C-alpha cells in the first residue's frame, strides 16, 4: 500500500507536468532571468567552495556575464575560468567522461591565469600534516611513470 502523502505528492507533480512549457511561452523573460541568476549563484557558490571569492558581487556578476574582460587578481581570473568550464559543461555535449575531457576542463579553468592548465603533472604532491595556521604544505615526489596514471 502506498501512503497517502506519497500519492498526493505524485498527483501534484503530475498536475504540474507540462506547466513549464506554458510559462516558457507566456513569460520567457522571467524564465531567462531566473536561469541567469541561478547560473551566477551557482558559479559564485561553487567557486567559494574552492576559496575563490570576488568581494564585489556586482563585479563578479559582470565577470560571469562577460561584461568585464580586465581581470585584476587571481580570484577574478579563477572565477572567469570556472565560468568557462561550467558553461562548457552545461552548453556542450561533452559525454563521455574521460581523461581528455578532464584535461580540457582544467585548461578552461586556468585559461585566464598565468599558470598553464590542461596537462598531467610531472610530479605528484604529498601533503604533510596541517600546520598550526591551518594551512598545508605540499612537497614534490618523484615523477610517476605514465603507466601508473
């Protein structure tokens, strides 16, 4: 037996099916605006998880919307790279997931920085214990053979 709460929710979902097309036809500007806002929030929130924060929210939105091309610091460069990678994932048919795709996304992420992206490292990092300042220190190890990648 299916609980009544589940039946009620499924009914509501079924009732709403197809409504998106109605709204898309009646209010295309609103749906576009909501999609644009969601994109900006997604890019800034995901970047913040990685510690990339542009303090001026208006400037961050201009970078994401490609209205600002002069990037003043590393955070702005990384935000632009994250925008490019996310746009690629959402606007292109990128499947299947493979090493080439990962390298391409890495190249997009670092395209606006001085650091090159899109290649395998010739060394691997070994993380040491956390320092009292909560930072970590990485030391290089000997390169791995390509067969181990």
